[in-house]
C-alpha cells in the first residue's frame, strides 16, 4: 500500500478543471452560473480538454512501458458522439458492449479495425451485425462459438481473429455489482474451459487469437489487479504451450478508478502498468507466444472527471431534524448514488467560503432513495442557487432514465473558452413519441 497523500482541496478541484473566481465556480474557465442560466438545469457540462489530457497521460505512460499498445475507450462510460470524436482524434480505439455502442462508434467515424465488441449473452442478431461490419468479437461463452461460426458461413465472410473473455476468478471494484471476475460471476470462461474454447476456435478455422480479461470497475489501488494478472498469465502460458497459440493481442480490460473524494489518491498509473505488464514483459523475453499488442479498456478514467452536472435548488426544507436542499437533478439524472451508494462531491456555484451548514441534497423523484448526497457541508444555501455535482462524466448520462416521466437533461461541451450544445434537453413530447394507442382506446 502506498502512503495516502491527501491533495489540497483547491488542487484537487483544479485537477478536475474547477476553480472559484470572486466567489463563483468556473469549469474549464467558464462561469457555471452563466451556463446554468443560458442552458437551463439540470445540465451535463463536459470539458473536452480534460478528456484529451487524461488520454494523453495514459497513452504516454503505456507507450513508455510497451510501444505496441492500443487504448480501447470503454464506450459504455459515455457514448456521446462528441466524446467519441474527441477520443478518436486522439488516436483511441474503442471497446463496445452492444450493437448500439458499435453503431455509435461507426457513426463517429471509427473504422472496424479499431473496435472490439465484448458483449455478453450475445444473440444471433448481435453476431450478424458484428460480422457484417467486420467487427472483432470477444466471446463470453464456449456455446457462442459454433453460433458465431455459422453466421460467418451464412454471410460468406472469412473467419479471422477471435478472442474469449477469460474470467481469472479474482475480481475487484467499488461495489459488488461492478466486480466482474469470480466463479459465481456471469462473465467469461473459467480456467478449466480455456483449452476447449481455443482448440474449438482453431478447428473452426479462426486464424488468429486474442485474450481478454476485465476484472471490475472503480479500482484505485493497482495491487487489486495482482492476483488476477498472475492467474491470467498462467492461463495464457497454458494456451501457448498446449495449443501452440500465438497471440495477436492481450487485453487487460479497464477498471481504473478516479478520486471521487478528496481523501482518495488518484490511481498510480506507473504502478498499475508495472503490475499488469511485468509478467507479460518477462514472458516476452523467454517464451514464444507471438508479439501481441497490449490492449487496455479504460472508461471511467478517461471521461469521469471531465463532467459536472449543474442543478438548481428549488426547495430548502428544514424539518426540525434534518435540512434538505431540494434540486432539479435526481436519480433519473445520476443514478450512481442511489444504485451503488456512490459518493459524488457536491459544491456550491457561489460563496464557497461562507461558514458551512449540513444539508441532504434531494432530487424530485418520488422515492426516498432519491438522495444525491447525504449530510454534505455546504455554505448557507438559498432557493434558486446552483450546485455542481462532480465527476459525472462516466456512467452518468449513459445511465439516465425518464422515470417519473422526467425528460433527460441537455448536455454541453466546453472547449477553448466556449460552450456548445451537444444534446438538447428532451421534451415532454419526446417521452411519448414511440407509444401507440390501440384503436379501441382512441
Ligand atoms: N471493459 C469491459 C469489458 C467492461 O465491462 C468495462 C466496464 C470496462 C472495460 C470499463 O471499465 P472502467 O474503466 O470504466 O472501470 N456503472 C458502473 C460501472 C460498470 C462498469 C461495467 N464495465 C458505475 O457507475 O460505477
């Protein structure tokens, strides 16, 4: 365990491109109150520069460890086409978990060779879409292999590369729902199935091979990868020895966490890369298992800190026991606090230095669980003030809902001192556009 080096609060905010000028919160150098007034609230506010910065940082470190690498951005974290285009322009590849995400990436201009499709519980239609579009499929079960092969034949396509998601049995993550390895977990194939999987793939005529793991999400201490990586390499060596396989790529999945709290250290990238790459580099020196590309699939790390949600206070309620600040964002806008008990730091858009009071920040959804932050110390708040909910760039907008018939919010992008509307606020009419009324009810 490294020493905890708690960052100064102002510096911690600055790392997320936030600071106060004359008592007003600025994001990427832009006045947040002006943004809230111009675009309305709740409002997702994405800082382009921070996404680029995180990507470049990770890429530089990774390349200094091993040149032949590819960063596949995990699209499920944030699938906005503008975000995809930003990462594309940086040279990123992408990791998709559904046909919808593959579609988004093709629409954003990614070429098929940059896309890996790691689904689970694939349907034949999923396979058809992937094979038609020349997308590499990373399988999740041996039983899917003959079905995929059949679809290659049906579409008269050449079988090229195949990969399996391996479950290395040691997982990690910020919540039990985000730990994705272990014998009782639905993902991937276990050690005792890998020989069968890859020999079947070989026999079916696949020409080249990759391997994949993803052990979980929201990992801040790189040591959490250690056991899984050791197991992964035992499996890789077994495959290389017994089946004489050469690997096109070795994929480590994503999982890198971000400091949602000031008391959390950012993940030590150097140490993470040491842990995941040392066993690989050692083997490269003495064994012949090809010269694989190293792939990683970060989602949260690249986009999580880029985004705040601006929300307006409509109700201050003191019930004599507890003080609530009621806002227009709720778990339909950001579900992570309710779904995982996740902490998102919440700050006031003005007067940060006044003597703090304790508030629960409550959304408008008709459920007691609609609390975005419990017992938060904030300057005295008034109705019509604005708050900013931090670190909402990953699994924020992509997990929004229209529960309680509340339309989704607008999204804006900040770049070079300017703001751009990148998604309009949904209208009430949008909520009902796809519904149909049978004749007898008209
Ligand atoms: N690769 C695969 C195959 C994945 O399943 C995931 C995330 C990633 C990469 C990216 O993981 P990341 O680097 O973002 O940790 N909704 C949850 C997170 C679920 C993550 C699912 N898989 C949350 O809000 O915390």
